[in-house]
C-alpha cells in the first residue's frame, strides 16, 4: 500500500461531541416508545425487512428503539485523502487534484472539470496531512469505547487499490510509533481498560481469498466454514484459531505473523497490492461489577433473603466483538495490468466488493430483500451493516485526476453507507460456569475447614483427658507421700515420747520426791513442745522449697545444655559450608582466569588484532558489525565464554566484579563484556543486576582497563531501547560524562563516545541526555583527535540531529536545535569534508537534518554550512545523502534565497 504522510497536526475536533453521544444503557424493566423495526441482512424473502421511519439521519450516538436495551445507530463514514506518490508527481505535474477537501466543514468537492464540481458531506474529512492518531480518534475510538461497554463494533476501510487502506488499519509502527494503525491503537486502548484478573481478550486473524476463508495464524487451516445460528441468525467461524492476548507485544507479534501469510502481488497501481480481504476479530469478555452487590445489599435490608444468598448469585458478564476489516482494493484490469492468476484474483475481489455494494444499496433504499448470500464477505459483514454492531467506515481516495472514475465510485459508496442504520444491542449474560467454579472452591474450603475444626476438637478432647489423668495420678502420688510422711512423723514422736517417759520413770524410781513434782507438766514444757513443732514444720517447708528450686535449676541447666549443643552443630555446619564456598570460589577464580585468557587468545587469533581487543562488538558499536563476525558451526566446540556462562552461571560471574583482587575484577569484567556483546544475553545480564554492577565499576574503579571494558559493555547494552531507559534512570549519562572528562586513553574515549551515541538515537531521552551533560561530553571528546573517537562523536551528533528532525516534523519540538545551542555547528562545518569516510558520512547526515528546519537556517548561513550543503549535493559519494542535501536546500526558503543571492549553482 502507498504510505500515508503523517502531519504535524493532531487535531481532536469533534471528540467531545462523540464522547457525549455514547450509548445509554436502558433498564430492561423500562417501557420503550414504540418504533418500527430495522432492516437486517437476509438471504430470502422469508426474513422481511423493516426500517425506521424516513426522515433526517439520526445522530452518531443513536436513539432508543423499540427493542429493550437497544439503540439505533447510523454507520459513520470518514473520507481520507492519500498524498501524491512519486509517479503521480511526475505524470500529473501539470494537472490539479481531482478533489478539494474542506475539513472544517466536513465537505469534499469532486471536480468534474476546471469549472464544475460536486459537493459531498461526510462525518469526517481527513486531509493528506492528518496523522494516524487523529484518524484513529475520529474513526475507530468511539467504536472501541462501545466495544468496551459491551456492544459489537466494526471498523472497515474501503477504496481503490493503492490509496492507503492497509496503512490506515494494519500499520504496525515498529520503527516509527506515530505510524501505528487502527488495529494496534485499538488493542492498546482495550488492554489499558480491562482488568486482567476478571476480563479476557482473544483474537482471530483471517483473510478471504478467492471466496475461501483462510486462517492467517494457522495457514494449514485454509477453508474455514461459516456457521449461522438458526435461532438468532448470528454468524460465527468455529474453525478459526483463537489466541488469548495478555499484552501488546504478543498482539503485535500475532499481527506480524498474519501479515507474513497474507497474499499480496505487484501491479501497475501498487507494488504491494493486497489480494485478499483481511479480517481481525477481537472478542472482549468483561465482568460487570456493582450490580450484584447492589441487589444483595437491598435484599438484605428488606429482609427477603439472608446474606449467604449473595454467594449463589451468578456474576454478569458482557461479551462484545470488534471486527476490523481491511478490504482489498477495487481495480480496473486495464489500469492494473493484471493477467493470469492475478487476473483471477482481481475478478474475485471485484465480485465480492460488488456484492457488498449491492447490499449497501438495498439497505440504503429500504429494499425488502438484501442479497447477503451472494458472497462470503457480505455474510461475514452481516452484523456490521443493518445488524447489531456500531460501524465506522473510512473510505480512502487518491488525488490523481487519472483515477477520477474510481474516486467517484468510492465517494458514492461512502454516501450510500451513511444511510444504513444498525440496531446496537448490549450483550449481557449470567456466567454460570464461573459461579459453579466459585461454589466448588467454597465447598472445598468449607470441607477442609470442617475437617480442621473436627481434628482440633478431637485433639483438644484428647489433651484435656490426658491432662486430667496426669493431674489425678500426681495428686494420688502426693497424697500417698504426705500420708507416709505424717505416719513416720507421728511414729517418731511416739517413740520420742516413750523414750522421755522411760527416762522420767527411771528418774522417778531413783527420786520419789521429785517424781511427784515432775509428773505434773508445767506451762514452760507445753510452750517448748509447741515451739519445737512449729520449727519442725517451717524446716519441712524450707526443705520442700529448696527441693523445688533445685529441680527448676536442673531443668534450666538441661535446656541450656541442649541449646549449646544445637549452637555447636550450627557452627559446625556453617564452618563446613564456608570451607565448601571457599573451595568453590577458588575453582571459580581459576576457571575465570583460564577462560578469560583463552577468550583473549582465541579472539586475537580469529580477528588478527592485538591483546587490547577485549571482546567482539566493542571495536565497532554499530549493529552492522555484529553480523560480520564468523558464526561457529552448530556441531563444533563452544567458545570459552559460552562454556564459562553455562558451567559457572551468570550470577557467580557478576559476583566476581566486586572481588578485592584487581586481576579477578579485570577478567570478570572482560567476560561480562563478551557476554553483553551477544544480544541474547543482554536481557539476562540486566535482570541479574549486571548493568548496575558495570555502572558501579565506572564510578569507583581507577583502573583504566576496567573503565574501558565496562564502558564498552554499557555501549553494547545501550543498543536496546529498554536498557537505554535503565541507563538514564541509574545516572549512566552522568557517569559516562565524568569518565569522558577524566580519561585520556583513545580506546576508553571511543567506548564512552559509542555509549552516548547509542543513547542519542532515542527520541524520548533528548532533553534528559542534554540536561545531564551528554552532548557537552560528546563534544568534549573531540580533543583526543583520534579518528575512531571522532567517528563515534559524529555518529552521536547525527543520531541526535535525526531525532530532533523527527520530533520537529511531528510537532513535538519547537525552537532552535539543541546542538546549535551547545556550539556543535562550528565543529560540524569544520569536519564536513573530513578525509575519514565514517566521520564525513555521519557529519553530512547531521548537517542535512539540522538544515531541514527553517528556524536553524540563519545559523547554517552564518557558519558557512550552506557551502557544505551545496558541496554534499554535488559531490557526496552516497546518492541518498546527495539527494537529501539537494531537497533540504531547495525546500528551505531562507537557504534557497541565500543560494540565489550568492549565485551558487546546485
């Protein structure tokens, strides 16, 4: 398809009105006003067509219909003009465009001749300068928003071959994100709005080729049947591959696979003409939040149902479908030059488009019969025209007066399509499968909880029983001991009393007089006896307390002994692990040193360089040199670095970057640098913290070799856009600038300049890069004068100037170039004719990009750069740069006026 030109204007007019005209949701209990039915596509007279009353066309938002929850919506049509291509610029140079656009009035004038024209009104009129973003916002975004609300939607492109249909819908925008088409932008909005935990998005990608529906995601599936539900009349493709989409990258990969399988051919009208109708189907399934909760709370307040009933209500889901149709272009055989098989393809395309036109005519004229079964295309689009989907059509036209007939036909097709009305319906249903799964989970949870409680209850009963038995046994034992002690005590007291009485009796026998006296116990004897008893009891209590204390300390001693033994075991285990780690580190160091030396020797022999060539890719930081390195045979031995990576592991290699031994750090950073030269290893290195470690080495190390190799590894990692953001976020530009200021070694400066040059190629980092001193550091390195360093500086300036030029063209930048502000222009002019080809080529490109914008023209003239641009346009060895310089000078009013004033010939 011919490429459309993205303008600098991102207009948003009309978006607010479209947003206010969103579909209103009608309660199923409401009583709608009566209205006539609406026409639907049918294959026979049995399905008679009804249509709303005649009158002015309804607004884009629609109006309420007689069907509950349905809205009548007219097909919205936008027209987009393709700019003239190179062939038309040459062949039609003496003729004006056949159309005149009036976007502010949403009108188009079709010129019949120089003095007569016809005016047509459309919903949107998009000029050749309209950006892809504006086209998406006015054509597809309202449809995408309706799909996210639960309605079906269709976006379709119709027009002559070569007028930009595929560019409008299917452009992936890999190199330029601003060129993304409707498919990619629609999926971005859908994925941003859904909730991954409850919602899902799946896609199918098909093509209708020679009346056969083929699966672009599975080319083997080349004849898919159309199945129509006899009850509802809905059309489906059960044989198509359905892929669930989780992120934008996987969706773009699917589109890339589908585009690779789509059939295209070279014709006179288009070098890459699509020979099939491409159909992208996006199925969106969303859970409705809020309604069930409200019903549950209301029923709980009224007392009609318990709170447990909420878990038995099935969740409500909305199922909607977005269909994006890239129709093959209509063509005339005498103009396209088709013959042979290409002629048969053209016949099939024209027949299907003719059948679609007949259906549109029938719907626009309220015909009782619509010939939907004349083509598989019309059967697939049954829901899009006269069905239940919100439809938006973009018709693409070209400006060439040679194709006035085809342009007229396309415009009339759009005019007829604007008269077609659809009855848009909201599709909601109960998700009984989800309810069943949720109830199964709840049941399993309740069963498990019941089992846990039952086990806990049994264990608690068993514990209480065992504790009761233990206490009973302990009480019996204590009671038995107490009885024995009391028995022994009283027995001893009895024996002591007997002994005392015997002594007293003996004394009485010896002294009868004293017997009578002593026979009578005195109060002192009684007191002494009581005191002895109390002292005996207190002594027993103290003895018991001491026994308890002794048993308590014995338990504490046993516990402490067990803890000491446990700690000794842990210390022994840690000591053995430490010995193992020390042995492993020793082996790792020896392997690292050996592998690093082998890698240096192997690369030196393979490339014929000296020992300073540390790893591949650093001697040239552009990606083209990576392809020039010899690949090893699949059955040959692996390189030493690859062996080390597999045997040792990336994490252990990165840990050696923090080693205290300088030699180990040097060899470790060389190995990491070699790994970073391979694109497949870069993501692993960044995830493992390798980028942070390299930046730390650049900040802390004073070893020139380590700083040189670390800067080269960062340069390789900086070739990836994701890594560039990480380098900026971690202060990488500041570190590189400081290294450039301190370093004197040309090789170190070359690595640093290459890293900054790679960062200069990122559009999003321009302001931050300059603010952190990246441009000044780059210009400061020219003091070295080494050709390799100057080549990297020139490449960085060229990248920066190209990004500035692109941003200014897209309207994202105004004002003079930052390079001119930083004083780069004198050096550029001075080296524009450098003897070294790499330096000269990059500086020529940078000068052309700077001169493309009128705001820089005065500085270009004052610094004498105009003479260099003229020289480049005459003598440059590369034709593309020579033509770029010629167009730059001739398209700038200031430069062209100065050239003519100085009488400089191009």
